[in-house]
C-alpha cells in the first residue's frame, strides 16, 4: 500500500498552526480520502476540504486553494521545481517500500551493456537499490539528472523524459522501475534505446516494444485521418503545469502558413463532450500529451499532439516523429 505519511502531514499542520486544509488526490488515492480526513481531524482538529475534480499530476496543482483553505496537501506526486515553491503547499509523494533485490538480480541477465535507470516518483527510492545491486554484479549503471520539471535523478514524468536524455549517449539499455506503459513509452520514443520495464510489485520484467509499435500504428492512422483537415482547434489548458501558450501560438502560425485555418481555445478540463460544439475538422492538444496518446479514440475528430500536427500539415515527415513533451 502507498505510504501517505499521515503522521508527517499532521505534524506539518500542527507546527504551522493551520485551521483548514484542502486535500488534492489522484484518482487512485481518492478511495482513501475519508481515511485521511478522519485521521487529520482526529489528530489536529483541522477542517479538511477534499477536492473532487480529477487530478493528473503536480502539473494539475489546484492553485486557487486559498479560496477554500489556508494550505493545500497534494498527494501522489512530487513537486515540479519549475513551477516554484509555495510554503503553504505540502507534497506527499506516496511511495511504496518494496523489496526488489530478487527481481533486480533476476533481471540482470537480460540487461546487456551499460544500463540507465528510470522510475516514477512512487518508486524513485528503488533506483539507488537497483544501482547498488547491478553494480555489485559487475554492471555499469547510469542515472541521469533531468531538467527543472523533475525533482529526482532518474525520474520520468508522463510528459518529460529528460532524465533519460541526460544519459542516453552513455547507455545501451534502460531499466524502468514502475507500472504501466505510458511513462516508459515516453522514454522509448525519446531516446530510441531498448527499454525494459520491471514491475516492482510483481517482479515481472518485460519489453515495451510491442506496445510502442502498436501505438505508433494508431498514431499514424490518426495523423492520416487528419491530413485532409482544413480547420484545426488548437487547445490550450490553463492548468499550471500544462499551459503552453507559446507552443499553441507557434502551431497556429504554422497551420495558417500552409493555407489552413486555426482557432485557439482555452480550457481547464478536456473532455469529448466539451469539444462537440466546435465546427472544426481536427483537434490539437498542447496540454498533457497523454490526452492524445491515450484517449484520442474517445473524441469525435482526430486528436493530435503538436509534432503530429506538423506531420499532418506536411511540414514534418513521419520519419521524424517525436513524442510530445512539456519542458520548463
């Protein structure tokens, strides 16, 4: 179970004398919201308000929390350094204490050459353990320091794999410690090196090659379906860590430069029903890349990332395909 560090949270509230706090949790932790409220209320007497809207990461930090409470406790993600430091916001990264030694040792034989290590924040503590074990087995191991969107060396976000870029020239293969496909796929598209995924819970080691190929085929089909589009809706998200006005403005200029029409729209929550009213042929998402990569089938018109839009309008070749990333 993820460690929510509730004793630490209670001490932080008491030490600072807060009378009220807002609680922001990702979907996977909302099942524990009432547990958190009960504990903090009992231990500190603080008034808790749970934020019920979806939360996708620190990029989705609820910046208007002062409308509701004196402080904000954001569970499940690490801070994004480039977003600044608010002393009234506490990040609880919700890590898991797992014994991965046997799994790492069992994986070593399938990791040939120099190894780069990557992980999501929940398993970032596993990186030092894996590095120590692999080096004790004679492996050469590298952990890259990413840009200002990442807090920890080796950390990968769904929108940023700069930690992988930092050592991509030094390694032959990456070992990603975590669950799911989206985060290791971001690295797989970005560094063009083999990626092996080690699930720290089950100990399973697998490749993402098949998943990568399947997604590429889907993205090619999506781009092809938008190649005849004449009217593009360029979407800017006003979430603190997803707003990319400069990217949107640049894309609008590029779309118009090839004789097509582009419109800009600002939204907080992207959802299929929120876009149905607009008379356009294709959508361009400058917010989280995951919206286009994971959810495009839900939309009534092609949903593209910025680099995919460049392919669709003919100013980038398919062979130059890159994964969309958010940089500081």
